[in-house]
């Protein structure tokens, strides 16, 4: 189902038309979002979704995020209560994924939800992908466009290096602005909610909208990014390292410059946007190990440290 090598589509009307045609026909297209590049396929096609799993080498118990054009499209697929509506009004389009009850007649194939009665939904903010979703009128399953458990892609080059022939086309939207996967929130029966994955939308921001703190409920894997080992650069990673050994590639932050810096100014938003680029650079470096400078556990720093902890396992 993929070409060899993948097509590179331009960020214009011609690229939009080609991406839409490929997706309608069941092919895989890597699409830009404000978080990371997604490996998109129509979420109502068993064959197309199976191609995502094959391309990523992804476990079939790991659900996929479904991207939709707007809140109206989300309501057709899932049951959105007052909490979901409030979060959507505040954070969509944007880097927040909601895990909510799936409607029986949604048309979403079971492989997308890993057989669960819930679906992970997001309205992305990237203008190209929003235009694509509007043009298609279809929900798109779109996990990160890389091999499973590897470093997420924030540029078209990252996608090509990771997936190669596994994708029909890459829609070139430049580097991702935020560079960190979406926050994932599960809304529980009875009014509680759980933070399944840290991300650009912080715990404090969600609590401010919902008026409560998250509850921790062990229910197995309900959404992407929950596996203990994830985002791996393929080398041992040592965290909270103000200095590096001779055989370590050093990822710096703030006053710790390193071989590659997340942000010399100590800006956590900039660090999030740079995280995967630095991990890709470290993976390609000759040093056999990686050291990462301390990153504060505050705001989006919690999401950065979550990704780094999983990468180090």
C-alpha cells in the first residue's frame, strides 16, 4: 500500500488534494500536527488501520488517537458529557486528547480502540491537518509517524528515516511547533477524571476547568504513550546529569549546554518543542550512551520528564 520511496507532498492545495485522495483510497499518509507528525489512515477501514499497525510494528493492545475536524464531528463518534464539552471548548483545536465513551454506530473499527468501549479523540490545531480533515469529512486514526516505542517525529525527515517504505506519502508541514504529544485525559463515570499522559496542556489547566484533581485508576492501557518503555532512542539514557561522561552524548538544558540543548534559556515550552529533535540527534551520534541535564518538574516540564523517563527504561 506504500510507494517506494514515499511521496513528499507540498503544503498547498495540490498537496491537500493528493493527501486526501491517498487517504480515501486506504493508504497511509504522514501528516503534520502542532504536536508531532501523525501516521494517518481512515479510522473506518480495517485494512487501512491494519496498515498502521504493520508500519509501526505496534502492539495491537495499544489504542490509536482519532483526529476529527471539529466538535460536531467528535459528537458523532462519542458521547461527550458536560466535562468533555467544557474541555473541548477550552482546549480544542489543540494538544488535548479526550478518552470518552464510543457511540455504537460510530463506524470506528475495533482495531482503533483495541476493542475498548472508549475512543481517544482530538481536534488538532495545525492548519494543514485541519484543512485535510475538513476536505475528507472522515475521522483519521493517527498515532505518531514512527516505529513503535521509538522517538516521535517532529520533521518530515524524522518520518522518512523511521518509516521509509511504510508510508505512502509525507505531507510537509515543516517542523512541529510544540514537539510533544498531546495530553490525554480519561473522563470517568461518576465525575472523576484521570491523566493518562502528560502533555502541553497541564494538569493544573485541566483541574481549573473541571474543578477537581485527577483520580488514579489502574485500568491497563487505555491510550497511547502508557507503555513503560517508550520514545526510545536505542541507547542507554541517564537522566538528571549536569555533566556527561566521555562516552555520553549530552542533552543540555539552561546553563548546562551539552552537545545539544533543549533550551539554553531554560524555556520549558522551547524544550518540549526541541525534545525529540535532540533525541534523534543523540541517537545518530557516535557516543554509545546519552546523558540528559536536569529539567524542572513544573508545568510542561512534567511531560518532558515523563517522556525522558520512558526513554531511559
